[in-house]
C-alpha cells in the first residue's frame, strides 16, 4: 500500500509517533482513534493502550471515540471499574 502506516498491510501495528499528534491540534476535534483496527486487539500491547489513554486524558479539548469487539480486554487492563456484564 502507498501509505507508510500500512507497510504491514492490515496486520495490527502500533504507531507511537502518532501519540504526539493530538497535542498539535489547537481547535477541538472529534477523533475516531482506530477506524481501521481494534485498539484492544491481542497483538497491541497493554503498555501502548495505556499510553493512548494517557494522551486522551492529557488532551481533554478533543472528543475521542474507541470501538472494540474485545470489552473483556478493557476490563482486564483497567480493572474492576470497567467490568462489562
């Protein structure tokens, strides 16, 4: 594919460099964090997921949307307060 972000095709890939981008936006944005993937895919490290949430917490000017098919992983990473029943 032509986009360097897809050099691995559609294999789940972490992009740590993208974590700085929300800090550069001066106006509020609505951000679909992972429109072509699932942040909670088992191939994405817990550490990277936590960094993503830290960035969202540090940039409250923006509204973030994350969709997942793996709510159990959310609960495993973030604890009882995020349990799904």
